[in-house]
C-alpha cells in the first residue's frame, strides 16, 4: 500500500473460493491483486492432491506480492445428500422411502448420511435446496418414510435438510477429522465447521485442533435452525462466524436470513470475532460480466452493517469471470465505505480486561488527534481484532513477526496485515520502517499500541501517539 491510497483503503475483506475457474497461479495472483484477502478451499469437492497444489499456488502468489493471505478450509460436515439414483419424479401426496445407502433395499432412495438414527415422525425433511418439501410419517429400523407435499424431480447428490432434527453433536464426521489432519499438516489458517448447532460443536472442533497441535482458528458456519437458537454462545465459542445463507434459508425461512445475518454481525462486533457473509452475493457473475442491482445492494448492505468479510463461491470457483467478480466486489465495498450515511454503534463485552480498555482508548485518541492510522504491534493478534471490532474509519496496520498470525489477520476488518521479521523493535524504528516502505509518510499522525514485553501474547498495555518523521 502506498500512502496516496490510504484514504481509499478497503476495510471490508474479500474471501474467494478456489475452483476450476481459478486454480492456476496466474488467476490466483490476479485475484489477490484485485482485492482478495483470503481463499476458501471447499473440502466437499476434489481430492487432497489438488488441494496441496492450490495451497502452494496461494502461498507462492502471497509471497511474490508480499501480501499476507488467509487460507480457509471449509469442511464437508454431516452434509445429507441423495445417493446414486436415476432422476426420479416425486408426486404430491405419495409416500417415499429413504435409507442409508449401505442398508437401502431395492426401491428405496439411498442417502449418503444415516438419518434413521436422528429423525423422528412428524419432522420435516426437505430436498434439493427446499424445492421439495416432505414430512416424515414413520421411522422403522433403517427405513424412513415421508409424505411428499409438492411434486418435483430428485437426482444424485441433491441435498437433504432436516430443520427440526437435533444431530446431537454428530457434527465432525470421520471425513472431517481426516481432512482436518490433512489441513493441519499443510498449515491452514482457518477451519470452517459446517452445520454447527451449538457452542459444543465449536469447542469440539477447537479441542481436536489443539490435539493436532494446530493454532488454526475455528469459523462456525451458521446454517441450521438449531444454530439460530444458540447464536450468542456460538459466537463466544468461535473465532469467527460465517452466515451460510444457502442452507440457512432452507433450514429456517428465507425472510429470516437478513435478521439472523444482522444479529450475527452485531454479536461478532460485540465479542471481537470475525464475521463473514456468504452465498450468492454476486451469483449472476458466474455467467455474466456484471452483477444484478439487487446483488450490488446485498454486498453494500453487508458492508453497511459491518461485516468483516464478504465471500464469493461459484463466482470464483466455476464462474466465467473470477477476477472481474473480485474487482466489482471491491468497487462496491470502497464506494459504500466512502459514502455510508450510517455509523455502527459498538457495544463491547462488559469486562475489565486491559485489552478491552486499550482498544476503547485507542479509538477515542485516534479520533481526537485525527490520526491517519492505528498501528498495533501484535504477537497473537487479539488486540488487533479487538480494535477492529470498534470499526475504526482509519486503517489498522497490524504488524507481526508470525507468518500465520499475519495470514489470519488478513481477513480482519479494517486491517492491513504486515509481516515484519523484527517486530520487537522500538516504536521509533517501527515508524521509520512504515515510512521507508511508503506505508506512511512524514507528518502523518498515528496511534500505536504494543506491550512492555514485545513478543508476549496478550501483553498489549501501552498506547503512544506519534508523528512520522
């Protein structure tokens, strides 16, 4: 970043999904240059060998461009899908039987997840993103019988949702655990846990990562009805929350999704956690060079209400315009941030920690002295996240000597993540380094935070106001 564009700095971050349209080094490099701050690897598709190549490309492009970039491993989760079948027409009023594919007799529709141990009579079962609605009329052994409420055609691998069903902690599947072991061995930055229902699901994933010796952060994907009933505890337990609006709209009601989205973003700000809005943000750009006006409004709304990041899925994974989608999303973000008539109201956690006190004080000082930027020297990233939760209108330069922390901070609102080998130097040397790298210029006023003992995680206890000389 050159000082000349510090005033138009993009504060809301962009997370892009890697897929056939973008898994080459040239496109990945262009996407980072266009404004991508993190890449999502979807572990519901593809093999581990290709994932290794994708991660190598991302890390290589990140180093060449000298721009930290986060890698998010998105787990498959207990995704319920139709097994292998010929296209089958279901008619309103008829009864249809389902069973786990290993137990399914002839004439019974196979499923890739054993629902018989979870569902009960009277609960809803929807298919194909909610296009076909059914009600469970009986569960006998491994056979689930449903009554079809509206006609439609089902095909192999179309999704099943059971919004009334408690999966009882059965969130991390064996595939997920294997994928987590693989991800940890390749130093991923975040793990996104699918179909979270309660905070216990998040804590289970965290515990498993700790067992593997990983410092990866956990993102809870809110896409079930149960999760919407435990939002605050999930936010408190997680390091970040993704509003996975596709399945969430099926599990709840489409009209409830915007309200849930606002609640999640508000709670994430309150507790200093990462928030990501996902699904169909610029969906029309999968096959068109420009988004619809409704999609532009959707992205702008996420920016206005203070999301840390907005995510692209099919647009960059299988779309015809992956780089253009990033560029257009950045245009929407920067215009909205520059012209947003609303101001977020921060309601932080009621605690007496030094970190919270420092973060709150930094905001007041930066505003009072008309600071050009906030500079935080961080070992673990917690103070940087806490300051970002206040949604400052000036950039936060987050300086760390830890490459993984730099990558993780790349997705945090308002931050410019900077990797510096010797971040333990004095404030004067840090200010000089910022000037020499043309990040700040002579005369710029900054508010700086660090700790009395540099390199100690959780040790931020000092605020200084400096003018770059």
